[in-house]
C-alpha cells in the first residue's frame, strides 16, 4: 500500500517506510491511500495534475529532483 501526501505531493511506500519520511507529521486529512503501483506511476507522470513525486527515502526510484529550485 502507498500513501500520498496531498499537501506536499509526495508518495510513500508503506512496506518500506523509513524514519526520515516523518509520516507521523502528516495529518490524516492530507493522506490518500493508493493500492496499486500503476496508480503511483500514473500520479508521478508529468501529465498528471498535480504531479506527485516519490519520497527520496522510501521510493527513490520515483523521486525526481527539481534542479530549478537551486537557482531560486
């Protein structure tokens, strides 16, 4: 099962959760349960609005770094 943080647009893998993910700080009203990997792939796709990002600790294969943040 996967959890999508609706406020920060980050998806976490609950079978591989880490302490660094800080899932306890995400309120229940900002959580959305996802049950399939295909749904996660579709939400991480660039055509989905808003575009979600994989957590860099528990879903590193779906994490993309936004290099434009460096120059702001």
